[in-house]
């Protein structure tokens, strides 16, 4: 079964270069990866160059400084490069910078929303998802409760290594509950590479999830570990960015 990783990192000033990500992907059968910019980095040029060289292998998610006076223009500028299908926001910014979320949705970007998800942010994210039904929101690191009713919200099965140690028996019920409430089409696998530090953890998480030992039936792994992310991030019809770029550049 091919694997598509919906959430990983690489960089020149933090984390590891793309060559390291590429190598670990090859070793463990990961065909495609979505590279999300790491927090604090607003020059997305490195990821843009990776995606443009190998768009069938990598998709990109950029980040902007939401407090910068030109934040909206920055979103437009990075979208215009054609290298990115998504933008990353912290959950708190839905309350403080809702206009930037609205603009990103208007441009056709997917939104990758970083945890945690306290009650106020959860309510605001649900309201945003209701207002922008054609925009997909991808919540990091097992998301949180309260997102069941919004079909355009998907949750990453990622970041287990931030909360526990393999084989993650304490997380099995939580992940199983996500599967029960969201179903197989609203879940995506994400490695969070290289935050786990040890390559063995990258490997073990793939094996545990694929085997059905983390609360999601083995029969659904084709969707959770590949098909859903391919549909969102790699199929030409998966994002509205391309169709909207012409209007931006006119």
C-alpha cells in the first residue's frame, strides 16, 4: 500500500533538509509528503523550491506573520507562486485574525490548523468551517472534541510521540473515538517528521497505524494513510488555488 504523509517539516535553519526527509520516505515506503512550514519561519522559499522541482512527490503549506502589517499581501504573494495548496495557522488566530482566515479561504487554500483546540477556538473554527464549506481545514495532532458536524474538517493522526511512547496503548481509545465519530474519510496520517527525533519512531508509527493497532481498522488504511491526503493535496481537482490564481495575476 502506498503511503502519503499529510504533515512533515524540513528546513535549512531548523529541522533537517529535504534530503533527509526524502531518504526516510524511501526507506519506509512513503510516496508523497505534505511539507508544512515550521512555526516562526516566514520565508517559505525553501519549501516552494522543493515543491516546484517535484510536485508529484511534495506538496507545500506556507506560513505568514499574522501580526505583520502586510500579512494579507503576504498570503497573496505566496499563493501566487503556485507552489502551495495550503497555509498554516495556529488555532488561536481564528479569534484574533479571522480576516486572514477568510482571505486564505477566498484564495482557495486549505488551512492547516495547529493544536491545541480549547473550547472558544473550537467554536470559532466550526463557525468558520460553516461559513466556508468549500475550504478544507486539517487539524494537527489528533485534533480535539467537538468537530463532528463539519464535513470539511479533517484530523491528522499525528504527533503521538509528543504525548506518549510507542506502542501508544494509551492513545488507542482516543484514536478509535476519532474514527467512530469522523469516519475513515476525515482522517489523514501525518508523521510530524523530524520532531520525533528517532527514525525508529517514524517507522514504528507507520507500522502500528497500518496494522490496525491504533484504533482504526486495518481495512481503512488505504484511505487514512494514502487516499484522503492524495485527494486533498495532490489531485488537480483537490484545491481551488489553481483556478483562482489567474484572477490574482490579472
